[in-house]
C-alpha cells in the first residue's frame, strides 16, 4: 500500500471522527438536532471503510476534492454559523454538574 494513501486514510479517520463528534454535540446540546444528524451522516463519507463499501456497492467513490470542499463547508457551518464553542460550553456544564 502506498504511504500517501495511508496518510489520507489517517486524515479521513481523524476528520470523520471530528465531524461525528460535532454532529453528536449539535444533536444533544443546542437546538440543531437535524443539523447534527446531517453532520453525523456526512462524517461517514470520510471513513475509509465506507469509501470501500461505496466503491463496491455503487462503483464510484467521492472524489477527494469534493471531500475537501465539503470539509470546509462543514467547518464553516459548525464553527461560524452553528456556534459550536457555545454548544461545547453547554456540554461541559452538563457534565460538570
């Protein structure tokens, strides 16, 4: 396996987990349940096993440039419009007591 692909797989796993976590936060802290579910579903596009499954099932994969632009949109929406840091504060208040 090419070392370059291993790096992209690691990046995919890390970004996928980050988007998954952002989706969970949006679902349970704040009033954005639908947006949280949307992000949760989008996070699966970044996981390498899902890419293999899509390739086997449908015969194509999502191009990496599409994933990059989608990632920029996700970060913009979650950090800017979605007020992620305020929701993280609410989550921490819930967990601290």
